C-alpha cells in the first residue's frame, strides 16, 4: 500500500466521523416522546442529563437533525446543551477506529513485505514479532493476533 493510499484511507476514516444522519419520522417522534416528559420552561441540569442519556439510549446522534427535532418539540437545543453538554461522540476507549500513526504503519509494512503472510512458519512469526519489538518506530503497542 503506498503512502498516498494510506493517507487516503486515514482521510476517509476521519470524514466518516463527520457525517450526520437524516432523521426518520420515527426518530423525530422518539425525540418528541422523550422531551414530552419535561417542561421546556423549567429544565434543570438533572433533566438535561437524563434527556441526553435517553437520546443516546435511543441511538439518536448529535447534529443538525437532532437540534431541529429538539426545536420542533418546543425546546431550546442550545439551552439543553449548555445545562448538560453531552459527552464526546465516538466509541469508548479501546473500541472502534483509532488514530493511525503513518510512520509506524509504514515501518510495519516494510517488516511484513519480506514475508508471505498467507504461509508463515512459527519461526517467521517469531521473527516478525522480534523485528516489531526492536523497531525504532513505535510499534510495540500494536496488538498482534497470532490465531487470526
């Protein structure tokens, strides 16, 4: 894989995080149903926390569609967000996409390019692991599943 295609892959992964979904009528109704339990003129921080949790539990993602659905239900989306800002979106630590260190990825590719990965012997696997561990690039934190 060339450096250009690696960068393209990283760029694509970054863009995926910026895509907002278009809400269905059912999702808009879900927002309205969650908010129907509260008085828009007297929201508390506790209310806002509970509302944000209900949105997450319902799989409703932040973005312009959620903002509009909140406002359509007669609530101030900005006020709701200021009372209890929702946590950052994304997977919990250790899950989902992670940042890619291009230098480390290139170093790993150089190491692996010397082997037929579809037909590795145990000695070759150990050799690869040793080369990764002794690499000057930061490859030591990579997870290697020898069973895959």
